C-alpha cells in the first residue's frame, strides 16, 4: 500500500503527476484508523501541454480517476484487505475487496493507455520540433552565408533586363502590321 501511495504521489520537475492541476501532494494515508483511509487532495482536472502546432497533449491525469475511482478504488481496496488480514480473520467482504482490486487494476491499465498515447504524441512532437529546428538553422545558415555583393549584382542585372523588356514591349505596341508593309 505504501508503495502505491508513493507512486500516486510521483512528481516530475516539481509537479505532481496525479494531482490534477492543483499542484499539491495528491494522496495521504491515515493509518490511525482501521481500515486505513486514503485521502485525495488534488482536483479532477487533467494537465496539458501545448505542442508547437497548437495541439494540446495530456501530461497528467487526476489521481482520483486512477487510484480512487468509484468502483475501482485501489487504495481503499488495499486498505480494507490489509485490515482484514491483520485481524487474523478475513471478513466476508474480503472477496468483494479482491474483486474491487481487480477492477481497480483494470482501471489503472486503462488510464495507463491514455498516458501511453500522450507520451507517444509528445515523442512525435519532439521529433517534429527537432527536425523543424534543424531545417530553420540550415536556412538561416544559408541566408547568412550568402554573398550580398553577388546578390546585389544579380538584382541589378535582373532590373536592367526587366527595363529592357518593358521598353521593347512598349515599342512593339506602337506599330501595327500596316506600318511594316509600307
């Protein structure tokens, strides 16, 4: 049970992964009661991060959806089972508690698939951003290494060619077929 509470209180870079958006330690376990009582202090919101393309990617689920969901309360089931077996006699609810624990583990697996999909999206987004950054650096390098005198000369030559072409078109428009015949 203590290991499950520790996992439920996992943090990364100072942010609890399963506290919703509240930022507080999500779970505490009061062992002074029998059975012990797990209390969730987070909220029910999911954490998101914004990808460069504007896509929102889930980075954290509320612990209440994973560890203490209705009908799938991992911590509650564990606490009741521990109390049953510590008393030396399994109560009549031990079978129900085991079934609820099975349902809880199914729920944890289901929520894990949501996080796995988000992790995959984050990895793809990271790969895309890395490729985009590499392409932008290459473009920047190409622009910086351009010989500005050569570019200015080419621009001047192109402008001269354009003026000559416009002059030729203007002169061509002054004459018609009868002017050439006479």
